[in-house]
């Protein structure tokens, strides 16, 4: 089946620093990747949709200058949390689809803790 | 726009008992419906999906769900649960023909706890 990986699985950083999270589709080409944020014991909230080779589409209320998304290849998308603050601490999950497969496949998530 | 309501935030069930997790949706267009499972500190795994055709959908791990258009529901069921089914379950909906590229709207989740 389709496999999506994320790296790192967890990261701790100091307030004010930037953190990059990678999302990779391992056995298929992902034309579209989605980035979600999940607070403890809550549902997933879509942050942005990224299509290979074009700018990401952000959901209302998501700061595009703070959460930089790059989808430079058909197998890799990155989310960079810039100038991270404690309120950015969360579980970040990506998903990917090729447009041919009929569902989104999710990565295992990245837990970000900002001190 | 679509929305999903999961009526129960927590469901405790004794091992080997049946379970039903409820999901209702609202949409002005045809929808595609999904159930995902999330184990602690992990991403989501697809349990099953309804795209079209038979309203009874069978998924992995012995789960099944029934699409009821008149009641706008997509309840998840399992006849006999195991300890390993303890997890968070999310119902989700998307719309559009190229639904693989459409946004998924998730419910708030139901935490299923299996009691030995």
C-alpha cells in the first residue's frame, strides 16, 4: 500500500527558532499533499493544501508567513514553522494523494514542542 | 461546505461486545465518507470508505459501516471488539469528483476504550 513518512517524529526547540518538518511519499508520486495540525484530544484541522510545483493554499486563519510550505518534488513536501512559539506546540500530520489513488494516505505525524 | 458530527466523544465497551460509533454529516452535494483510526502518537490509518454503490462497506480489522442517505449517517460497527481496538476514531467527508484532491473535513473523534 501507499506509504507516507514524516521526519522528524518529534522535535523540541527553543522559542524563536525555526523548525522544518518533511513529508515524503515513499512508493507513489504525490501531486497533492495536505498539512494538518492536531491539538491534544482534538480533531485534525487542515492548515494548507500543497500541489507540486505551485504555491500552497492556506486555510483561513493560518499564517502563511509563519507556516512555510514547499512542495518542490512529487515525493517531498516540507513545512517550516518559523519563529516558533510555545503556542505552536502541536502534532503536525501530513497526508498525500496522487489523484489516481482514491484516498489520502497519512504520515505518522511529528510532535513539536516549543520551550 | 460539509460538516461532520460525531455524537459520542468517548465510548467504553467490554471486550468481545459489539460497538457502534455514530457519525452524521451535512452537505449540499454528494459526499464521500471515510472512517480513520488513530493509535496513540501515530498518524491516521484508513479503516474504510464509501464512494458509491453498496451502502454497506466493509473495512479492515472487522469493521463495517453503513451509509444512510436519508438519515445522513455513516455509523461504524464491529460485532466483537478486542483490546487492540482501543484508539481514536475519526469520521471524515470530502466532496467533488477528484476527491483524492479534495479537502477532508473531520469530525471531532470518538475515543473507543475496550474494557477487559
